[in-house]
C-alpha cells in the first residue's frame, strides 16, 4: 500500500474538495491512500516551506514560492514529467494566468487546481436596503467607504498586494529593478490612493484577512461591500452562507484606467521526499482535470482553476453566480514576482503600509522602508 500525505490550508474552499478527490482516486486505485492535513491561511501564505517539503509528499502551494522552492531543491520540476498533450491542455484550459503563474525559468512548480484574485464583493440585500449601487469608479468606492458601507482587508500582506494592483494601474511594475520596488510616482501614488480609501474605515480592518471579512459580512448586517479581497466563492453559495455575497467587477480609476488585481489560487507541488513521483503527479493531474474540477471538486466546495468549470451553467447556479460575476477579473489578473526571497516581502512591506494607513508614519518614511525591505528580500535570494 502506497500512502501519500498532503498539506493544504484550513478552509472549506481548500480541504473538503481535496478529501473528495483523494477518496475518489483511492476508489479508482485501491493500492493508494492519500491523507490531507491543513494549516492556517497565514501559515499557508508565509510559513517557510522547507519543513513542509520534508514532511509531506503533496504541497498545496501558491505561485510566489517558485523561486524559493527551486533554488533550495524542495520540489520536483513537473514540466519534463508532463506529456505534450497534458501541458497543452493545462495551458489552454486554465482560467487566467493560473497555469502560467507556476512556470518559472522554464520549470513547473505545481499543477493548478484553484483560482482566485482580489475582487469586490457585496451583500446585494444591503445595497438595496440602503439604496446603494455597486461602485464602478474609484470615487464611488471611496464614497461608500466614507459613508461606512465598505471595508477591505488590512492585514499587511493584503495591503501590499492591493497596493501592487494600484501600482500597476498607475503604470508601475513591481520588482523590475533590484534597487527599488517600482518608480516613485506609481508607488507613492498607490500609497495615497489606498490611504484615502481607508481613511474612514474602522481600525478593525487591520485585524481582518479575506476570510474574516467574508465571515463577518455573511453573519452581520453592518458592511455592504468589500472593496477587494481574494475571492472565496463559498460565501456566494446559499447552502454555505446564511446571507450570501455577490462578487462584481473591479472599479476603474477616475481617469478610466482599469484595475488588474494580483492573482492568487493554488496548485499541487510534489516534494523531493515523495517516494512515488509519478503516482503523486497522476493524482495532481486527476484533481486538476476538467471532469473532476467541474464535478466533485467544485461540488465539495472547491474553487477550480479550470475554465470549463467557471463557464458551466449548473455550477454557476450552485455557486450563486460567483463564476459568472468574477470571471472577467480572474482572466485579466497579474502574476506576482517569484524570485527566491520574495514571499516574506509581502508581509514585511505591508507593515509600513499599514502604519501609513493608520497615520503612524510619513509617506517618505514608508516609501523608504518599503524599498529597504524590498532590497533586503532581493539580496536574500541573490547572494
């Protein structure tokens, strides 16, 4: 009997769908057992990956870990293990940059299974109750926040990634220069946009990640809209949330420039300690296949990476329209940097941004600190 162990994060979007696919895979392959464990969302995004690679065969991972994992030899490069047909299928049918994001220096970190990106969400009933409309422009979004109807996640990593979205909208590029994180006009302009948006938001946003906001919005009636947070379509399902959310498109800046958020989602990587790489890859491909993604994976609560699932009308009904309402933003989101040393930067550079939003530090100090932490992160991976 071959037993493979895997690690994912602690949410109904993550664990139940993998348990379901593992159960079905075991039924099809009686000599295999796959056991999944879970860790917190924060640990998923920022806990060092080395220990996990030593303990588990299958690692649910997001794409910024690529540089670190390959530099340290923690996972297998899956690219040479795929057939031409398998690779073509994944490239053609993964929503947005889901497949592309795991390709780093011609190596493939993971098989995509889950897709997400920061997207606005609302309580449609509360918008109607207060005679509000879903914001289409930045000014409309700020007005909702000023009136106490809108929030956003204020965890450092979320602030950094949403700041990165605004940098891109202003014409900047994150991590193109090892000496500065982006050009000052875009970077500082994005800081000011984010600070103005948060000006009237409650201080408790800095205690909230995307899951906490979704839980709060679906349990209480005090928040009508989340400006942008990594999407959790579970909260659109009437069977999951008592007061379901609805997602909608990102607003444009007031001059008409569009926002493109920073892709999230996950894939299955195979650690170097795995005793049976081909079997592990076969299970990952099974989980990421069209039939499974549009079937038991999504029905068990997963948020698939396959476009076939996102455009399936029956799944759209099950998920309260989530796929339809967020597909456009998912198709046009941006890939994060993936150099060795990047992942800790998301939280470390988010701390001065959080201080800026709270009025605890000047713009000059925050800009300098972000750049210092960026340079440190770059040099840690380029000794």
